[in-house]
C-alpha cells in the first residue's frame, strides 16, 4: 500500500525542500544490467523523490534529516539504501509479483493481488499482427471474451464479454481510454443487422489508434466495472495510452507497415462448370446480326444455371453480344462454354499501409508525447479504400508540489470510399455472384463491359434483350455496383480529457476530470439511374457528443497492519446525438448527379435529436490486512434522465475480497508455489432506458400533396419503466509455480440480468408492432481458464505458451408475461429468437422428420417435414443456438535473442449458422454439387428415367435406406428450397483458425549503439492465414452481417480476408 | 482539510440534486396531432394495402388468378410462409388502418366541437373505414381479435372472436354510421383531409350502404333473412348509383403516393407477374373488349393475347403483359368498392329474390356496361359483347351463380381480394389448380400470421381449433358451398 501512496505522490508532485544536499546515481536491472527508466527514488518517510531518466540516472536534493533512499519499480523488488551520492542500485525482478499493478475502473492503478475480481491485461502481444480495428486483435487472447470479426473492409467487430446479458439492448463491451469513456456506437441500420442490405460502417471504437495503445485491461465482471455505472454491465475494455517518458532529449519512434490482403478462397463457393444460364434447358432464337438466320441466344433474364449443357461446338450470342450500341460485339457468336473466370477471380489483392511517428520526452516537471498515424487501405474489391489520420497529444505537468495535471487529446479523421454492400441486396455483389448467377458469365467480361456507349449499364441480366429491353431485370453488373453505385463516408473525431490533481495532504487528494468525445460523421449512398432499383441518393449526417465531469476525493491510510483506501466521487454525463438522414424519392432526375435536390419527388428527411444525462455519485473503500486479506466495497447511485422520475434514481453495490493463499504459513513452505490467491465477489449494476421510451409519439409520413400524414408510433411506450439490473457473483483462483514458469487463473461466474427494458414484438392485433416492457431474466454461467507456462528456457531460447478457454452457458430464464418466445429477426423461412429455457439466439425454421436419427423421405423420395397436428409444416422447430459451446485460444512465443516467433490459434466450438447463400446457390444450380455424376455414375442432371437424378441421404418411414432418385435437372427440383427443410442449411459454426503469426527481430542493443537509433526491429506478420478446421461448406462460419445481437445468418457472405505483410519500427 | 471535505460533499449533493437532467421528451417526434392527419393516413394505408402488387404484401391477385408469377412461383403455388404474407396483411390492417382509426376517434372524442354533427360525421367516416378493414380481416382469416383488439398496453395478446359474431357487430356499427352521416350546411366533415371523397357526405353514405349491401350478400347463404333485411335497408338508404360515387382513390403520382404497379414495374424494374391463362383464356373465349385496356398481345405467340399457365414458371417476354399506359401509370387508381360491384350485388339479390330487388338481368347488364365504360370501351362494343349468347344473362351457361360469378370476376379485375372473396362464395369461374395440385388445394382461407403462434400462442391455438384448423382449406362461416 505504501507503494501505491508513493507512486501517487510521485505523480502528484515532487517536493523540493530547502537546506539540502544533492545526491545522484543510477538504477539498473538485475536481469540484463540495462538502466531502469522511470524507477522511483524516494526519501524514506517523506514524499520527496524523483524518477530515473532514460539512462537510469537520478539526481535528488536531500533534506537535512534524510538517511535512507527507497528505490522501486513496477514488477521489481523494492530496495532501500543509505543515501549517498554515486549509488548504483540493482533492482531484481520480483518473481512473486506482489507489486504487479493493473489499471482498474476509472483509471485507478491497483495492485493486482489486492483485487477480488478478474482483470486480464494485454500488452506486448496485443498488436503483433497490425490489425486496423484493434478490437479484432483481442480475439483469442483473453478468456471470457468472444470477438466476431467482419469480413468487410472496415466492418464492425462484435465484442461480447461473458455472454449476452441484454435481450434486445446493447451487449457490446464498453470502451474506456485512460479512465474516460469512449463511444462505440454502431450506426448501421437495422436493415444491415437483419441482412436486408446496406453497408457496415463499422464500430466507432475502431477509431482508437492501435499505435497509441500501451496496454489493455479487460474488466469482465460487474464487480470490476461497477464504478463505471450502467454501461459497464457488459464488461469494459480499458485502454491505457502511451505516455511520454522522462528522458534526456527527445525520443522519436517510427513504425511503418505494409500489409497485403487477399480473399481466402476456401471461403468462396465452388461453381459448377457443366451447365449454363437458365431456369431450365432452353435458349431463345432471333436474328440479331441480320444475316437472315436465327442465332441461339442465351436467356439473360434468368439468374440461374439450370440451362443447357456446355458444348464448345455450339455458338451462342451471350449478353456481351446483345448490346446494339457495341458495334464490335453486337451479334457476335461465342462457343457455349463455362466462364474461365468466376467468383474466385473477382477479388483483388488489397493493401494496407500504416505509418506512425511518435515523439516523446519529459523531465521531473512533466512529460509529453505526440503521435501521428496514417493508415490507408485498399480493399479486396474494386473501388474500395479507406484512409485514416490520427494525431494525438498527451502530456502531464506538475505546477507545484501539490498540483498537477495531465491531458490527452486525439483527433481522428477518416475518409472511406466503397465499403462492401452487405446482406441480401443488389448493393452486395455476392448476392448475384454467390447466389443468383449464370455459370457462363465471365468476370473479365463483366469488368470489361460495364457501361454502354449510350451511358447505360451493361449487365449479364438483361430483362428482354431480343425486344430491346436492356435494363437489368434482377442484377446489376457487379462492376457497376462497385464503381457506380458506391458509397462514401467519413468521420472527424476529437477525443480528449484534462485531469487535475490536488494533494490536500500526503494521504488525501482531490481530483477533477473533464472529458469529451465529439465526432461528426457523414455517409452518402448512391444508386445510379439505370440500376436494377429506383435510382437514389441518400445522405446521413450525425454528430455525437459525450461529456463527462468527474470529481473524486481519494485517500490512503495505513494503520499498523491495515491499509485502507477510500474514494468518493461524483460524475455528470451528458450525451447528445443529433442526426439527419435524407434521401431522394421516386428516382433521380439528372444522371450521375448526386444531390438531394436531384430528386423526382420531394425528398424524405428524418431528423433525430437524442439528449440524455446521468448524474452519479460513487464510493469505494478498500481494506487490506498484512498483504494477506483484502476487502473492497463500492457503491454507485445513478439518476438517469431516460427513466420516469419516480424510478430514475437507483443504487447498486459491489463487494469483493481476496485471500493471498501463498501467505498462509503452511503454504509458504511449499517452495514450488510462488503465488496463490483466492477471490470472491458479488456485484449489481443498474441500467436505465433508451431515450424517449416512456412517452407517446406520432410518426410523420410523407405529405399527401399539402396534407399532413401521421400515424401512431408502431412501438408502444411505457411510462412506468424501472431500471434494469444485473447481478453477478464470481469466484476465482490464481496461482504461479516455479517462479512464474507455470501459472493459471480460473474464474467461475454467474450473472443474472433481470427486469430488462426492451421493445418486444407483440401481436399486431393490439394495434402496435412492439411495446416497451420491463421484464425477463437471462443468466450467464461460465468458466474461464487461462494457463501460461514457459516450458523451455534454455540459454537465450524461450518458449512461452498461453492457453485460454472459456465456456459460457447462456439461458433465457423468463421473457415476459408468460411469453416464451421473442422474435429477434426473420428472413424467409429462418428466424432468430429468444426462447424461454434456451440459450440466446435460437434459430427456428422447418425441420426434417427423423427416423432413428436419420432424415426421412416419403415414397416419392421427397423429404417429410415436421408437422403441426393439423398437418401444416412446422415453421418454428428449434434448429439450435448461434452461440458457441466454448471458445479458446492458444498462443506460443518462441524467442531467441532478438528473434521472436508468435503464433495464435483461435478456436470456437459449436453454435449454429444458417446460410442463405447455400440455400440459393444450390437452388439456382450454380454450385458445384448440383452438377457432375450421381452415385450410379450417371449425370445428376439426367432424367431419373435415364439413370440420373439424385437421392437424398435419408431413410423411409420404416427405417429402410432411401433408394428413390428424384429429378435434379431444373429450378424447383431436388435442390430447391421448397423441397428441403430449413434445417438443411443450418451448419455447425465451429472453427479452428491460425489467427496470427508474426516473426519479429530486434537488433541487439550492442549493434544498435553504433547507429543513430536506440531500437530497431522488423517483423513479418500475418492474420487469418489459415482456417485449419471448419464444418461449413464454402463460407467462413465466423461470418456475420454486423455487430450486434443478430448473429448466425450468413447471407451474401464475403470471403474472409488473409493478411500478410511486414512492419519496421525504429526508435532514436 | 475539513472545509475541503465539506465542500466536496456539498458538491456531491449539488451534482446529484440540483443539476438538472435533460428532459426525456423527443423533440423530433410529434406528441400531439390533429385527427385530420391521422384520418388521411387511415385512408391511404387501407387503399395502399388493397392495391399493392408487392409480393411481400399482397398476393390476392394470384389467389384470384388474374395473374401468375414468372420465375419465383412460390406464392402462386400457395406457399405464403416464405414471405410471412399473412403477417403483413394482418399487421397493416390492424396497425396502420385500425389502430390509427381508433386513435382518430379518440382524438375526435376529446375535441370540443361546437357543431355536434361535425363530430358525428367525422366519427362515422372513420367508422365506415374500420368496418371495411375488419371485414377484410374476417374474410381473409375467419375468427380474428375484435373485442380485445387494439387495446395496446391493456392487452397485447387479444383473444380471437367468432367471425360471424364480428360480422353482425360490424353491421350494427355500420347502421349507426349510416344514421349519423348527415349533410347539412357548412363543411362539417373530414373535408380536405378526406382524400377519398373530399368530405362529401352523400358519397360517404352511398359507400356505407354499398358496403352494407356487400356484407348482406356475403351472409346470404347462411342467413338469408338478415341479408334480405339489410339489402332492403341499404337500397332504400341509397347505394352507389354511378361510378362517380365509387370508393376509388387516385394517387397524386408523386412518390410514395403512386400506384404499386408503378413502384414495382417502373421504379424497381421488376417483371414478376404476367396475366394468367385462367384470366386470358376466359376473356378470349368471351371476346371481351376490355382485354385491350388491360393486357398486351404476345409477339412470341404471334400477336394473340396469351396468359402464362397459372402456377408454372415461364418467361416474361413471351406472354401478354399488363398495359403499361394504364396499369403502370403512377396515378392508376385503387378501387375498394364501386358501382360495378354494387350492380352485380343487386343482380345477385334479384336472382336470390332477396330484399325486394328485382331485374337480375338489368342489374347484370348495368354492371357490365359500367365496367366497360370505366375501362374505356365504347358502348357499341359493350353492346356487342353483351349480345353474345355466352354473355347475355338469359343465355349464358349455368346457374345465376355461374353467370354472375364469372362476369363479376371479370368486372372486379385487378381487385384481387374481393375477387377471391366472391370466387369462394359463388364458386365461379373455375380456376386452375397449379400443376401437381388439385382443385381443393386452391386456398379458401388465408393462414393466420405465422408470428401469432409465437406472440399470442394460446389465443391462436384456440382460434385455430374453433375454425377447424389454421389451414388454407378451412372454409369461412359464409362460405357454405
């Protein structure tokens, strides 16, 4: 505890006394003899002291009575020496790590051993592989944290800590930088989340610049995060930024990377190469070239591949030859063959350049760090690029011995073009390429012939070309989609805080902090005239402001064997989100002109202005006894504007304790044990309501001429809402053996979230689609286990191994008013639900009838469907949860002198994913499995009477194996989704991935000394290089539409992206 | 020291207590509106749903076989679950139409009117639309929530009421509206906000009586006595006497207030439906001159009118299409009740000798002539048509049911919902079951919303049991034959 005070005092200020003698010396590390920078040197029994500079040197004026100097550094043993000048003090690494300090809630540094809850830290291995959305870099490295990465450029990362706690509300972890909340909103429309199309604009926390991150602490349970209040119920990602270091002169570091990205072909469908365009076997015939004879014309209007068998001797006119404005190709006849270039040739090699320069320095009065980063990225599809600039400044200054301040400001600007359209939408090239396509259409042709000489789109999917209708019937040319119908967006963001500390007395200080997170963003989307949808231009403008003011009184006292700390704080939070979304209506007037005024009908505008506030008070007291027993008590009271005034104030407590088992005398004798701790905690967190969910509103629709048109809001408000509550209990055991060579950390937890505030779907016969309720309970029980070991440490060679494993069991205990199912979303025959007694996210749809566990067919060889008592198909069979059974990660670092190899394998077991792509890809005869030979060696597409067709892998009702072949030669036959229950397209989402690989080399200090640099390192990095195992056909089981609660439906899924490149860091 | 702690505690109290929180009222949503703006919405929502050709909203033109799907023949083959069509139809009627109508009435009742007749008229206008919407619900599903419906918070899981009981209560409500609708001096109705009639009470009265006439004949097979009384009353009070009075909404032509054909075929460039063989073959066989107004000829089949075999896939370009100058016009109107329909109803009343109506043939002719005129056919051509033995009332084949049923089906062209209703009741014309199906597979009922099972399970199950199963083959109470 004294150390904490000492550190605190150091930060607060360094006092200078009169009548002094001056001493100086150096502090070095016992490990390598290198200087220890920033070590604390204190005059014992006083607050007088300093820290060592970049060469480990210190100089100090001693008060008259001073005798002993205390030398300390985080993670090293404390050394006391008699004060004299010229001392060279060697600090040894503290294997019992009793001094390990971690960052906890509100940015308070605490001794890790004193904590009664689980905090996991990530430092060195955080950004090995240079992930631009740093959230993705956490995947697989921390137990209890599940991250789902988007396969789109700049897409959202979904981050869940210890499971889904809210039915319908936000389940994403909270982000905090240096103790200050930072927004992680997702502006994606519900359409994007539901897979109905749009763009994934990413999660706002991706603005956090990974180059400025020093370390990350992950607060998983409510006890750890309770001081942050409501928003921390889903766990907290605490980011500590890099700060300037006290040193001689100016430290400069430069970090440059170049990464290449490419589509992982194993996550793309295989296209059949035997049959071409059509919903059946036919062509059209007309005289296109005017030679008096009819040519054979490809049915361009069919977006399927059930057509005529390829035959190079047959000459056809395809879509390229049907554009009368293309004088060269009009009427040209080409052999009827499969496309040479298919979906696999569409994706390009992307590249990402990142450059960072940071300057830092400081002295005993203060420190500073300036950093500038540019990341520019080109995606794997045409016309996709992102550019991000980030400038950050952090500084601290000690005005007097008692008054100090520190501040951090960062500005981010990003400008992006051509994000990937998602979901079942023409904006997503995968809708045509991966679901509805003709196997004869060559990607190179699509690339070459995009726009006709009259300015119109050229597409393979002409409506009725023989009769002159060359407009796209269903699909755009994917290059038109990418190059003409593109989006662009940008964001300017300023984040910063100022923190002032005043030391009232050696043991008590007052701290004030003001912070703001302010950004404005803009999104523009286009659908050009001549596309397959009504031409449209939309603009979305949004500003977000969050301000927080905190005032805290902190005290530390030691009474004999007892140490105590106290914290009292108040805070005031205000959020204002204002947005305007407007779009053209009825089409555009002038082609290629994207302006809201260029609208045929009056534009549609939606304004939103959301203001909410929370006033809070909080307190935290800790007691420690003899470095053996610790107890933490905290409480917070919130008054939140979004709740009705009768229920707007709510209190929640937490209590946690820990016992350092290794201090027990019986265990002290057990030499292999270095450290062991048992911890236990209980906490509650309250949460308010979304803004404006308590009042009654009317929705305004477009005017009918000059008449107003309003309707009742489709969501029924609830004026009696009360706060939500999450209660959690957690126990943990951690231990190290053989001087940290082996260690583990085990946590068991149970979290119950009750009285959830949510809009639930209700019978529309009630007059509303949804109503806000305050009901239900969801439980998360889990085990987190992390294990680390250094199996080999010989000579200069070290192998560090880390394993983490998480099992979270989620269960919906109750919903509301006896309702046992809440629909989260549905599309066609699949729905995602909350079901009583089941884990979060149950897929429902039609299912097979099973006989002895095997799918059952009727006498005609067609599948039987599970039915209701009245004989209709059951549309609500439980097809499994989208949540994994367990997740884990295994990482290994092999280092030899300056050379280090890092490998991370990320594992997810279980959970389901439904594939719309697969359903349509086979129904349209596009995928490889729909062609080729059946098990009799006859073409599947031949008639059953000729030995063709396929038979389902099933049994008859009597249990005998199915031997009936059915036709599989055209749309609507054996591969059709009307013949096959939903369950067919539900897959196991397990995966094992080689997530990260990096090989880095740091040039030895001895060699560097001869250069102007202080440190030189280079690394070769790779991400998502190999999906070692998956059970899904083609697509990546990790695929998702967006971050959020809607998961487990793959629709228009992009291939996952492999990243490979190198990185160079220089310091001087 | 103490002062600092004291001042800190004081600051705490100040922050918690006196620092005002923002209020929780959405500045960008209206908290109070006039009854006018809601009433306009009720009218538009009702017409939009009835007129829609969006495959996600309204597939009744497939059920009545005016048209069929070209490629994706799922709905033509009576699979409605893929797009949860019943949920949409039900949701729009309950929420967009009925809930807003109830809210309109609530606001009216809370408004002070110096002219009491104004309140009565406005309530009655709203009530007629509510009765219309409820009849649509009953006709589609059978038993539906009624007494416990539209109660919002008070009951989010309303029980279903017996279809016939609802029907009879609708008649009572309609009667009250008819009594209340009174024209007097001054504009004391929903006037400009009434985008259907501009507040014309006479037209509203005719619409209400015409609706009453429709309901009367709908129950004629099960309760002829009541039907007879209702017919007498409706005719005496005044049903539509010309197409000018009909309940037809003309769109402004400015998106989103454009006809749904325009949205789908022109704006969205879809080509999902063509006229079915059922429709074109029937009209071809009768040499119907309205064909020219409705559909194009097929070049592929040598310039004839050619429909695609109902329920099978085919190529859009090969078959007759709807005439784009008429149906794809953004202002192409939606009919929910018209003079043509009224004359057919009167013809049927006469044929059934109900309500003192006579002259079945005259009414039959009036109906056909009115339809011809509406669709721009000359009176000479209409006369030629009517003079054919296959058409003329006296000589046309079959019973009155077949004669009226067939001609009414043609006269109700493009009004999928009403055409399907009347086909179920009159059992003519003979439709074509899709390949692989039999005649009895053609739905005679719309299945309940798939979500009702999940959101209102107990009541759903009870209702399904009460009507004889939530099946498309379960007949409604008025569908006796």
